C-alpha cells in the first residue's frame, strides 16, 4: 500500500510559478513510476507528466512541454511538478499517482487526494 500526499498548490497570478510536491509512504518508492494528473471543473482528469522509478525517463503531455517539469528525489520519497508561465487554463485539482508498471503509458495504482491550483488573471 502506498499513500500519497500532495502539497504546494494555491493561488497564483498568470505568468507565475508553483512547485507541487507529493510525499509517498513506504520503503519501495523507487520501484514505482510516479505521475501527475489534473482535473479542471467540468472536465475529465487528464495526464500531465510521469517519471520512471530510476529517474532516467520522463514523459510530459505535449501541450505542457516547455512550461512544466517533473522530477523526483528517491531519497526523500518525493516527486515534484514544477509549473512555470502559468495560465488560467492550468487551473485544476492536481493529483499525484503511483504505478507499479511503466511510466508510460501510465496506469495508476494509487492516488493522492489532490491539491488545488488556481491561476488568476
């Protein structure tokens, strides 16, 4: 069982930056691929980014390349999502997820509770 707790969300102005963190429980963090998803009001949850357990490979949604970056620190059991040049359409609840299998395509086995990101204009 893996428990995931996100933090770092909040209110930010257009063009600003936020870094989300997701702390995972357990001693096998490095064996899981980790990912970020988001869900905007009235929309389906969508994939944002994922990273392999070894940290060698990452995958980012095409629409977010150049603005978002995913990283992880296995020593701290934490995965990060750095978000730059934020836009109003980035407003959503952001979820952290863990997968036993490949980092892409990402099939979540565990989910966090989500953290709200609101980008104001």
